[in-house]
């Protein structure tokens, strides 16, 4: 019982520290953990009719960017995603996408 209490207190302390961090600090921590665990991610871009038009690896993370609209809850025009591949090349798209931790193109269908 004492061990469970200690683990719970440690969990709460960690959650409190992370909650107090700015978003950028939280992103840096997540990227550090991802780099440490060496998790490779894969992205698939889809055309508007649903067919896959691009598949590739992601180095780091996929980032979403959008023009902010101050007085509206609607989706911002000009929104897009961007990422770097494993060769350091920059990619940007406004197409629908799926990010996974496994290579979907290598699976048997």
C-alpha cells in the first residue's frame, strides 16, 4: 500500500510539473522522449477523393500550421501541415493525412 501511495504521489508531482510548462516546453519534452525511444513515424497523404498520393517517413514530428482567425471558430483558410523526412527534406501539404508508427506500404493487403 505504501508503494502505491509513493507511485501515485510521484505521478501527481510529474503531472503538476508538466502542467506548469508552456506548450513549447511540453513539445520539446515530447520530442526528447521520441528521440530517446527512437520511434519512427510514417505519413500518408490522401487526395480529396480518398486515394493515397504520397507515403513517406517523418523525422521528428508533423506540425500543423494555420492562419488564425480572431473572431471565428471556423477552420482557418491557408492551413497546412509540414514535416521533414529522414533525409532532411522539407515537405508541406494541405491534403488530408494519416500518421502512424508503422509502415503501411509494407503490409500485405
